[in-house]
C-alpha cells in the first residue's frame, strides 16, 4: 500500500481521497479494520467513518469537504440588514443618520449597527462586513454645501457639450484658474519621534506670489506668475498674452471670480470677440475645472521640495514647477509656450 501520512495528509504525491479509496478497497478485500488503520496510520474511528460513508454514498461521499464555516454562515446580520447598511453608508454621512462627523469609520458603522439592530460588533468584525460589501477606506472628494446640483447637471449635460461643439469646428477650449502661494505654507507629513511634533524651520518674513494658468483639452498649458493682487487688470494682461499664442479663436472656461466678471474684462472681451470667448463654471464647482488640479498640486508639492527665502525665489520656484512639467511660462517679463504633450517647442515673446 502507498505511504499515506497520518490522518490522510498528503504524502508522496497522494491525497486524501486516494487514501480513503485505498483504505476502503482494503476493507472490501477482507482486511481487518485494525490492519487498515495501522497501515494508513489513522484511528479506528477514521476507518469506520470512511467505510460508513462508502456504504452510504460511494466515492462522492468520501470526497473531503472544506473545513470551517461557509462564507456568510452564522452571520449576525441578515442579508437584508446588510444591504440596508451598505446603502446607508454609500448614500449618507454619519451626521445625517443621527451620529457625529461626516466620515465613516469602522467605529461609526458599528454605532449605526447598534442603533438600528441592537447588535454590538468589534471594529475588526465591522471591517469584515465592509470588505464583504465591496467597500474600501478612501480619501473622499470635497463638495461645497452651496453647490447647486441642478446647475452642475445643466453644465455637464448642456453647456459643456455646446462649448465642445463650437470648438470642434472653429476654436480650442481651455480651462483657467488662479492660485496664490505663500512662504509660510507647510503641507504634507514628515517622519519624527513618537510623541514629539517635528519642527520645520522657515523664515519669519511672510511673502507670497500668484499664478494664473490655463490648460487646453489638447494638453497645451500656459501660465503667468505675478506678485501683485489678482484683479481685472491682471486678468486682461493674461488674456492678452494667452490669445497671442493662438492663430484661431479660443474658448476659455473660468470660475465666477469677481475679476472674471468685471466691467473691465467684459469691455476687453468685447473688443476681442473674434479671438476669445469666456464661459463660466457653476458656482462652487472646482472639481469641474482640470486646471484647479494643477494649481492644487502646485500648492501641495512646492513647499515639500523647496524653501524660498524671499519673494523672488518663491516666484522662481513657482515658474520652475510649471516648466519642469512641460508647462508654457508667461511671466510678467516674458511669455513663452510649451505644450504638455509632444508638440512644437517653447517660444518666448
């Protein structure tokens, strides 16, 4: 007989089913149950169990079954309760359901389960349910409570398709946004000793610079770094330099900043109607502006890798950020262009 390890474990390439079948075959041949148990190194109880299964169901009855509970077996919450909880987590924040805070944690989900079904689970237990529901712990996007969902729907379903249709035949579409960078801004995290907050050294002199940028749906990007306050005069200067990069009309999408809607800008646009047209995003909807993502990256990453000692250095670092990303600079002294994809080289005006 083959060498099958004790309790039917795999040995020498055999498996549990083969061992059981051989043991039953030995019993059928007339071997004593004690002899079979000794040869296969299992208990008499195991041999008797195999023989009983063989008589009851044949080969299929001898097949090993997976150990442990079946998936979902003996769960405290019913399938209907789990479905309701999953939908509640997806559709609401804790404060809307009588709990505290706006973000779901395992503790908050456990509190909701206790509140609705009077069942208390450990956090690891709640985590198993969340995983089973196909949920994961994520950093959420932010939306302003003042945002008008209907205005966003109209923009996505009507306004934006109309702008694209225009640009497809006669022009190019760009999204623009402005951003301010301060010398005392610190973002991100660093390693340090537990219980002691790390210290970042910086100058006590506060200074800042501003930037205006625009990114096109074709991947081209332009920016202007300046030190004065962003207002209608600066906006007109940016528009003047921006249209100089194009031989065709452009459609520029911006937010509702007061400078964008000022009389000075409206007058300038009226005089350049053949070169540029301005479109406004719904209020409180920065997630609809891809250029806002570029500026958010600028504010987040610049303080991590650089430490400007004065305004000139901060302005230079800001220009370098755009330039290193193949972005076309438009400083207060010069204007140049470089697409973010493989298109014509930079040129300075």
